[in-house]
C-alpha cells in the first residue's frame, strides 16, 4: 500500500526547503490554472498503467530522491505513486492525502502588530489566499472573528491559543470565492452574527444582526467601527479597529483592489467600479496614513505562490503605502472604471457560492462537497 502524507506536512516540507519533486497528475488545463508551488505536471489517470511512460516520468525526476504525487482528490496520484513504487526502488514515494482538496484546507497564522492594546491574528488559507481575522482585546480576552471560512475549527483554535473568547462573528460581505463559516461559527458559539445593513438588499435569507453605517461594536476595550465601503459588492463594509487597523476585505488588497462585476454582472460592472472609486478615495484613503490595511485576500499565482509576502508572514500595508504604491489608485475615475472592466477569469462556481452565502439554496453541503465547490484560485482581485 502506498505511503501517504498530509497536506499540512507538505506545507511544512515546502516551508523548510526540503528536497522533493511534487508530481501533479491532473489534466494540463487544471494544472495550469492552479497548482502547488514548484509542482510539475504529469497527467495520469486513476486506472492508467505506467508501462511505457516510466522513462518519460523519470526525465522529470533526475536527481530526485523523494517523489510526492498530488491530484484533485488523491485518487490518480495514489495510482501513480503505487505504479512508480512497483516499477523501481530508486525513489522514496508518497501521495498527498486528499490531493488539492486537502491542500485547499491548509491554514497559516500571522500576528499583525498594531500596538499592545490589540490582538490581531491573520488566518491565511494557503491555497486560496483567503485572509480572515481574530480581533481581540488583551485586557478582557474578548474577540471578534471577521470573514471566517467554513473550516470553523481554525478560528476557534486560533482564538483559544491566543487566550481569547469569541463574542461575535462578522462577515464583511457576501463572498463569491468561498463558502462562509460565519453563521455556523456564530451558532456553534451562541454569539451574534453580523452583516452590514445593506445585506438585506442582496437578498440574504439567513438570520443576522445588522450593522448600520459607522456603528461601533465594543469588543472588550476595543472599538470596531463598521464603515460602508461598497464597490466589490453593494453591501460591503470594512472594519476600523480602534483607529489602528482597517480590515478592508475585498475593497483594497496590498497590491490591487477587489473586482467589481461579480455582483453587478458584466453589463453593470461600471456601477460597481464607480462605487469602488468613491469608496477608495473618500473613505479608505481618507483615513490617517499610519492606519494598517489588512485585506481579505492575497493573490495566489497560477504557480502556487503568494504574489505578496509568504504564508505565515503578515499580509498587510498602510494607507500611505497603498496610496503611493498601488498604481490603480493613481488613476482618474474614468481610467479606473475602464481598467476595472477587464478583471479576468472569475472565481470557480462563484454564482452558486454567492447563493449559498445568501442562504438561498436551503440544503447544506457536506464538507467534502463544499471543498470541491471551492476548488481553484480565488480570482477576487482586479
């Protein structure tokens, strides 16, 4: 029986710089759109035989002692690992458990330093680039979770290990690239679940507590203000944390902005772009230059790398650095709107994901089906 290793262990090997060759057996199209960093593509079916292809594979493995295989779900990659192990004893072979589905559930954490009075933990979903937050008051131990994914244990454990108790959960908007865990986490902990007051206009059918424009949540000694920041979506809010940090979700990333046509559709994308332009220049960039900007995503390239920073490192910027370092923010409104018209490929299954996050589909997915729905890059940046 072939040896396996977890996706978390693969991440450790990646971070430690250990030597291995990762062979991705998915079709070329799937590989090209989204894969683990430094993987090579060797398409191989779940029942295919290696006979006649060993030499072709070994051309990729020259000088390699350790070979890891990965596919979408761990089936065809396990077949290749078994075939390779049977064909030669030249390699130490193992298959990644759960394939890219397993990889999509690997998380990292980074502490963002915004002063001693705020505990701010950024929780990073490595394969998707989703960035979520646990915002806590060290003095009282109370915390708010912002934009959790459906892997809710990650947030409960992160809060516990930081010595914090979750008193509320907030989603900044109806997400298009992943299924939210906000309502589930709030129900599990019996705490309020918050959305911006315009969420009703999006047809959100799940129960939530509405946050009005500029409403302040008190979390221990901290004040968290809900700022209306429409553009990526019409109901988007950003969270100003004690006048120190701004959780901007998909309004502003460290190197770009969020795209604007996923809610408004391509015909009305201009509407969202104009909303976003006003939000950026009249709200976000109007904040003091020292405010730390904490985005909701970091771009994961087709080669599996963070486009900015690295897993386990804080993904952040400041209002000043964003204003001077992000070229799209220097454009006049008409140029900005024109640039936003071509945001590229949309997130996988985004329409169903939006409907699920609105509570419009009723039936719940099990965790395996949910992860499969989310597979692929987030594609939320413009």
